């Protein structure tokens, strides 16, 4: 089974959705036959790399609410994350543009470290309050998942993997992604949002059963007709007498 996950490193529900999917897969008996691919998606492609506002202030400005209301909303998100063992530190979070983080994730995927890099970037942003738009920080995070620092810095200082990121985003538009996280199962079924684990479990079981069920053929012979087939006992034609 293939699961494509469209997400952004600055999206709080994306980390929550990732954990909920993982919890569902832990209960799935065929989890070793599931392949997860993380797809790039930027919630705000025009976000500043070094904004002079806190995450609370940015949220308040974006949705036209007070900073206090934004803090309350973020606190609610932190509580949801805590239920999954995740720690969100909104007060010290460093909002930034995530394009380079996505490029790094694409490079890491090419090196067989995509899952590890994705997890580390999410933790770095939401839990460790690190600046994931900064090249030095991204390089250190990459080294933690056993990527070569010099190679990573070369990637970051170039335009490498920019097309891969943009390709994912164009693909997201084509399949109708309007928000993240967005999960696509076997390029056939989609789940939008950080749904509870039981919802993911239901979808996983349904897709697995459908994709692996044995096809059952239905006989469509119209009405009565002459018998013209063979069995292990011989062949029958017209009169029904065994031949051969």
C-alpha cells in the first residue's frame, strides 16, 4: 500500500496528523507492506525567512483576531499535540519560510533518509524552537540523521530540488489539495486533515481489503444455450454427451 502525505513543516496539524497515522499503522497487521512518501506543500510560499513577529502575532494578523485569541488557539493545538506525546512550544517558536526545509527533505529522501529528516524538521520547529529557514541550522539537523554536512550545504546554497518541491505543489493542485495534512491512499482514496487514528485505521483496512481481495467472476451466459466446455472428465457439446 502506498500513502502519499502532503504536509508543511510549519503546519501544527501536520505533525499531529503524522502521529495519528503512525498510531493507526501500528495496529495494522500488514504495516510492513506500507510505503509512506512525504510530499511538499507550503501553506505560505511568500512567508518571510526572518519575520519580526511572533507566531501568535502572525496568526492574529492572518485571521484578523486578537493576539490573546491567537494564543488561546495555539494553546488548544498544543493540548491536542500533548495527547500524542508531542510538545509544542508556541511562545518560543521561530516562524519562517519552509521552502529550503522542503528542499532539504527532498535531498534526504534521495539519500534514503526522507522519513528521518521529516520527523527531525517537525520536531525542530515545534518542540526545539529552532530556525528551520537557516542554512546552518538545517545542516546541523541533516547531520543528526546521518547526512553529509558539506553535501547538504551545497544543496542549500544552490537551487537543487527546487523543481521537486514545486512539482509536488503542482501535483497537489491537480489532485485537489486545499489544505494540509492531506493523505492519499494508493492514488485512489483521500483523507483530509489530522483525523483520529480510528478513521485512518478504517481507511487503511478498506484500501488493503479492496486491493488484495480475490476477483470473483460472474457467469453472464444469457438464458439456455448449448453446452460447449471441457472439464477434467471430458468435453460436452450440444447433446450433453461426453466427448474425448
